[in-house]
């Protein structure tokens, strides 16, 4: 079933990731990992699940999140402003900016835009409402 939560973006929205890396740093946050993310990253890094979890994650509220630098808030996988696990990156990263909290209102989208230069770019791909709704995650 289509997960339509609002129609303010019924004309679609433009987005193109410039790979600037800003969403992977600067502010404290959580990159939550699904079970599938843990498997994919462990396999990609040729580690056991246990090794991967010990080396790269922290447990918060009974869920796993990637480690980040205490001072810069860089994600542990961000090196020279690039994601070093891009092919295996977690669902939360793949689906940005199509998160429900970013799409709940035009204001929320504008707020997200302050932190992401890919949002509303003129040269961005125009995503239709249907495409956006199909991508939306919590
Ligand atoms: S901040 Fe936006 S443009 Fe920059 S890497 Fe993240 S998603 Fe891409
Ligand atoms: S896994 Fe990659 S894309 Fe996701 S926050 Fe870390 S560096 Fe950024």
C-alpha cells in the first residue's frame, strides 16, 4: 500500500546528492542499523557480525547505531568527506532525505535543506509523489 502522509509535495521534489558528506558529520546523531544493515556491512567489511558490532557500533536504547567522533561528529566511516562503505551503507543513509520527518511539511523540508545542498537543486532529479512515498521511511 502507498504510504501517503501528506500531499504538499504532490508536484514532486528535486534532489541530487553532491556527495558533500555534510549529512555524515557536524551534528551529533544516530545512524540506526537494521539487522540487514549489520549483515551487509559485516560481509562488506569481511568481519563477523560480532566483530563488526564491537568495532563500529554503540548500543543506544537497545538498538545499534554507528560510532561517531566525539568532537567532529564524523561518522566512523567518513574519511576525507567520503563514505568509505558507500556500496554497503545503511538503509537510513540510502533513503536520505526521504524520511517521514523531513516530508511532514514544507517547513520540515526547508529545515532539512539547510543541512543538505542536494535538496531542491535545480539540476536535481524530479521525484514524483509516488516515487517519494514509495521511498519514505520513519
Ligand atoms: S548533505 Fe545532502 S548532498 Fe551532501 S552528502 Fe548528504 S545527502 Fe548528499
Ligand atoms: S555510513 Fe556512510 S553515508 Fe552513512 S553516515 Fe556514515 S559516512 Fe555517511
